[in-house]
C-alpha cells in the first residue's frame, strides 16, 4: 500500500511540474485531445498502462 501512495504522489508531482513549467503547452495539448478518436485514446492508455506495469514488475522482481 505504501508503494501505491508513493506512486500516486509521484504522479501528482510530475503533473504539477508540467503545468507549472509549461502552462500554455499543456492547455494546447488538452485542446488537441478533443480531436483524437476515443478508440485511439483507449489504445494509448492501455499501452501506457502495460508499460507501467512491466516497469513496476521488473523493479519489484
């Protein structure tokens, strides 16, 4: 459970840094997301989830 909380904190940290350093680029990126097909977003999210799982699995091994 501790690792999950650390991972969530790291996620929030990275998101916050991106918005703090590049606010206009983040706004543009969020506007572009509306033009992407839902299936493409779903596949991209699944790919990132698998990559994240493999990284965690490799580090915990």
